[in-house]
């Protein structure tokens, strides 16, 4: 079933469109920056964006920060909201269940396909933006000075290429987990309704509500448990030495969301009447 | 047979399982509160340990100010420390070898202190500033807010005030013992200073300050999220200049030069019944510190433009006008800090800031001489 | 028994969709489940397949409890529930391959062959690579039936299997199902089309507002009505000869009381009346259904329906449930 699910996902035009759009936004930003050389003043604009012009190798980090707040969650909401509700609407859900595919197995396959989607999405953005960044802005002053081609960390110390690869790898994994938490919530919503659109909007409502609560002091008690609170923790990976604290917390909370949302999806779907 | 027949329907069991699992996950965080806290120890001993200094450490602290201070032009970075949450990462090898990073969501400002020279790395500006020299008076900065530093400063100011033992608590995974300083001066706004420290190493882990308007609610508190007693290595304490970044040099004494431009008179020897505190050798023209302990305030000259902007900004933010013999003045109060600004007079702009009751600063601003030089 | 339910009941909120159904389908029959729209046919089929969970009552398929033993039962069941469905962006062939791969069992090696076989069976053997989205209604219906046949099921549960098919397609499907049935597959089809059930099924169940009001072999339903239909070129002579027994006459066609057509024929021939057509009138399935069922759920009356015929329905031999 997992193989079937992956093949189904990879042959959906919508999925490829999501990936292309995700890569298109950073590319557009890179082109505009390269053409105008008008970087946002330090401290405003997207993270890392002001540093990009001097070193194209930072662009993957800036690109991830660009797509993270809105673009990426929207595509995850679309893909995960579709998971069960989409099959229900198409009517294929009942045929899968009488094939028979166990309901837990179906949910697991759906979660895995969402996981593969987010991992590939984050990875594609990273790889494409690295290529685009280097093409548009070069390897940075270090390379011209005969340096190792590293990038500066937030703390000033230069990261070696090996360091950069390791940290970028951890970032990709971490962001994929954050998005998977959202995907698991989407999967749960998708079992509640037969309308993929409703499930997608539900996920976006969670994102918006969480993002609205994050800066609110009055909500400080629940902030550690909000999904969006931890989305930017990966930036700490680019400090020197690496600040693991928030990444650890993020892993626990986002992992918890995956477990709880998937459990809720299972609890709801296992005995749900399939009437679509 | 259908599971729904007889007994409760099956779905409820699944939901109970999921609910129990979520509760367990949610509870895993607060359950840390059940771990042992530090023992109750004699408060005087604890105070002595804070004053004796702390061991080297590396830690991540979060400081929160709830002073509700309005934005004051030219002082935003300082008011931000007192009205919001600041995340700081400190590496302290000793009093003269340390590094404190102020972490912002997508950048950081790192202050390195090595052998009397300070270096400031600002990622946003992509610039390393080398600051030589120092001034006897400066604005609060993030490095002042890590718990050991704040504890040392506040406890140092209140050496003669009474202390008491308070229940321990758990901070950053360490069972900490606590004590409370209750300032005796009737004019101060500070109701209490609570410090929790690691009973083994003597490292302060959490500091809370509450104002007299509401002694129950801490308006400034700072706490380690994570701390280790390992000394930072030398590489960490060495400022790095990445290729392509700017490097500038600044002299702390430049501030004195800027103040000299204002051509402000020497501060009066007494204000609101408090004596001027001598500032050592490197004097800042026009700047005076009055009072002792936590019942003190500072007098700072300001250009007319700045003073007027402060007054306008404060009026919008709920400041109260103060009757002065000449010019105009406004007072802004918060639970801990009182600010009075005077303007409207050529070369007579002044700022008064302190942890004293509003009445004291109002009296002080009335006593200020009207003109620049008599 | 292939299917045996006892007291099967399903409530959706306050609506009782299926109410105490005791359905028994013996092995090897072609069973037709009839009933107006909203009578609970589809919900019953869904419960048999474990898609909808019963509020109370029990279901056994192949003697195993459903839905608990669904993993054992369903691999031997082929189903078409409320119309076919497929992933629109894939071709029919890809759909079947993926569906086959989704369930356990079914070796990879002969998947291609099995898919080609069922496509051939339903008349889609030469279908090209265009996506299902571009299929006609009839093609989709054929694809849905192909999917049901994919694993060589012992039981076929088909809901409205001829929807969207042209008369020729219906004929093909009918002979396919008869063929499969003769090879040992039990076929259960639910339909609101009487003609379809009448043409194909050997046994009939009739549902009305959630209850199974009849479960009987088709032949037992079609009892003589005690009337004989006569066609003759000499209607006037026939009228005279059969004085009093003729119930009505339209042109050359007469309805005569009595249930022995042979006796009538002998009498007419003896009386010199030419007979061009003669036969005992049998009750049509339509009559039976109309007698047993109320208005469909899609009809909304402003006033309550008129009271039942005081004489009550005609007793049906074999339908004593």
C-alpha cells in the first residue's frame, strides 16, 4: 500500500505544481535581488536575506525562511487535507477499503506519503536555491580570497563546507518534521470530513491561529505547545556553537504533534462509517 | 458480530487511548516540576555566595520585562530589554573574559569582553565593532541580564537590606535554593529581589524583581533555560571576522565627547534630598548619579530635540505632565522605573531615570536649575 | 449461506436507515435486492462490506463475522458500491494495477495478466492510455466491474451494475454475470430497476424504508393471477362462447377468468374460435414491488399518503417472512 500511495502521489500533477511553485518563489527573489542589488536593511526582511548578496551559499537558508511562513504550510495543507477526504470525494476510498486495505495501514501509508512529500519539498527548495544562489551571487568573498568556500555563521565564525552540509542536512530534516506535524494534523482533519477543501482550510486555520498566538504575551503559557513556535528554531543551527536547546524542544513538540494527530486520525477513522 | 453490540462502542476506547497519550505527552513538560527543588538554606549564606562571585559557566537564559514602559525615542533598545523577552546566551570564563550573545529570531548581537576590550559582532549589520575604554555610567544592555550578572549587581546594591529564605525551585534542571532581599528605603520602587542559586556551585539561576505597586507580580525576571558549569573554550571567546564583513573601531569615550557638545552644567551636589555620587576619574559632563542602593536615580543631559521628542512621545504613551518653574516636563511611571524628562528650554534638556518613587523625581526636576550655566 | 445477517440495524442520528434486516443469501444464487431509492439497499451493502458499522445486529459472510474478520472475508468479495470510482488522472489499466497492488496477496508476477484478463472480460481489452477522467460513463462502469472481478471473487456485490451502459452493454454485462454465476460465483446485485432484476436474478429481496419486506425465489413470486390472456381474430364469437368469464376486452384481446389455459384452449377450439395467442397471466415483479413498498424516499408529499388498501396485499407463496 505504501508503494501504491507513493506512486499515486508522484503521478499527481498538483504535487509537482506545489514543488515547482515552492522553488519558483526563491528563484524569483534571487533574480530580483541580483538584478537590483536592493537588499532589505539588516534586521528587517526575511532571515539571512541581507547576507545573501555577499555570499550565494547562504541562499538556501534564506529561501527556506522565505517559503516557511506561508508557502510551505499551504502546500502541506493541500496535500495532507487531500489524503483521506480526496479519496472519499473521488470514491476510491471505499474501493481501497474493500480491496481490502486495513484502515490503519491506509492511514500509515498516507502519513508516509505526506512525509515523503514534505521531505522532497524542503530538499528541492534547498538544492534549487543553492544552485540559484551560487549562480546569482557567487561563492562569496571567501572563494575569491582562496578560502574554503564556507559561509559565515550568525555568530561571525566561518562555517566550513562540511559544517554547512551537516547543518543544512539537519535543517532539512527538522523542517520536514515541523511540516509533517502539520501534515499529521491535516490527515486527522481529512478523516473528519469528506471535503478536501475543508480539511485544507482547517489546517490553515490552525497555522494562522498558532501564528497569531505566538507573539502574544498573554498566551505565553501555551506557546511552547503551539506548532508554529518552533518553526524558526532551525536558525539556531547556524549559530556558532550550535544552539541545540530550541531545536530539541521543537523536535519533541513537533514529534508529539505527529503522534497525537496520527492517533486522533486513527481513533476517528478506525470506526468511521464510510458513506461517500 | 459487530463490535458495537453490547458494552461501550469501540471508538471510545480508541479515543481514550489517544487522549491518555496526549495527556502523557503534555504532562511530560510540567512533570519536571515534581523533581526535587533546592533545600532551604540560610539567606545570609546565600547572599554571601552571590557576592563572592560565580564559577565559569555556559548558559542560555531568557529575560522578561513587564515594565510596560512606553517607547522612548533614542532609547528603544534599552526599553525593549525592560518591556519584552530577550534571549541571551552567555559564556563566562571570568569577570574579564566573557561573551554574551543577544539572540534575535534571525540574527544575533554578540558582545565579547577580553582583557578590557569589547568587541561587538552584529550579524544584521555584518560588522564587528571594537570598543576600547569604558564609561562609569552606561545604559543597560543584554549582557547585564543573565541571572548571575543581574544577581551580582542587584545584591551588590542592597548589601545592607534584610534577607530571608524563600522556597526553592527547579531551574534549568537544577534544584535551586532561594533567598529574598527586601529593600528598606521607603523611596525605592523595588519591593523585593528574589534570587535562586545552585547550592553546590553558588551560580545564580533565576532572578525576580517586583515593584511596590504589585509585590506579587514580578515585573522583571531572568532565568536559565539551560546551563552547564563547563568553562567556555577559547575559540568560542574569540571574536571572528568573517570575510566580507566590515570592521570598525569605536571609543567608549566618544560618548563623553557627544555629551560635551551639549555644554551641560555640572550636576547639582544634591537633588531631592540625595547626594551626588562621585563617578571616579573619567567623568561624563553633566551626568550625575544620586542616592544609594536600589533607591537611586541618574541625571542625564539631553539635546533640546531629544528632550522634546521624549516629552511628546511620553505624552502620547500616558505620561503625566509635571509642573516645573521653567520649560515643561513629563513623568512616565512603570512598576519599577520612573522617567522624568524636561524640555522646552534652550540647553536645558534633561532626563531623570531611576528606581525611585515618582514623587522623588518630580521633586528633583523642580530643583534643577533652569538655565544651562548660571 | 454466503450472507447471513440477523437483526441488522443502522441508525444515522435519529434516522433509521436499516431496521432489523435478516438477509440470507444461499451460495450460488443470483440475488437481486430491490427497493425504492432510500430504502436502505446501499447502506445494507456497505455494512456487508464493513464500510459502515452496524448499530446493532450481526453479519456473517462466508460464515465469518463482519467487520471483525474483514481481512479474511473481503479478499474473496468483489464489489461495486454506488457507482464506479477511479483515480481520474491515471489510465484504467494503471488504476487496476494500483488497486491490485494496494491489497495484500496477488503476486506481482501475474498482476499484468490478471489486469488484462478482467479488462478483456468487461470489454475494455483494447483501451488506450488516456486517463479515466476522459472515459465515458459506460466505460467507467465497465472499469468498476473489472475492478470487482480483479481477484476472482466468490461473491460479487454489485450496486446498480448497469448504470450508464447502453442496451448492448447491459446485455453483455448480463451474460457475463450469468457466466460467472454458472462458474460458481454468487452474485448479489442491488437495483431499483425491476427489469434488470427480473432478467437476471433467481432470487429477490425487496427492501422498503429500511426493512426487508420480502425474500423469495423469483419463480415463486410470479404466481398465476387467476386470469388468462387471450388473443383471437374472432373476439365476438369468443365473447359469446365464454359468456360471463370475460373480464374485459380491448380490440382482439380479452382477459378471461380461470387458471387453466389448456382447458380454455380446448373449449375455444371446440367452439370454432380461432386462437392466435393464449397464456395464463402471471404477476409481474412490478406488481409485487408496488404492492409491498411505499413511495420512495425521494418523493415528498404534502399530505400523508392514502391509507393502505383495506383488502391488504395479495398473499405471496414463498414470501412468508
